[in-house]
């Protein structure tokens, strides 16, 4: 499924959040913040959107050949 990579990343972060003690004030100490999840979703969305655009432009070029 196309969302599998994103879901796998979210589950991994959830696991880290429950297994890793976090220290306030340490850089990278809050790996699983809501801001971190938002960044992951934004990166994933941009990647998927760029793949959709490149696929559609490829299809348009193929249609013009015929």
C-alpha cells in the first residue's frame, strides 16, 4: 500500500517514544513530538506528490507518441 512507508515510520517513532527515556533540554531528546510527526508527513506528501506529477507527465508524453 502506498502509505506503508509513512505508517512504518510513525509506528517506529511510537515505539521509540515508549522505550526511550527522554531528557528535557537535550537536542533530539523529543524524537516523537507532534512537530516531528508533522515534518514526516510533509516530507512524505511532497515525495508522493512529486512521484504522481512525474508519472502523469510520463503518461502525457506516451500519449503524444501514439
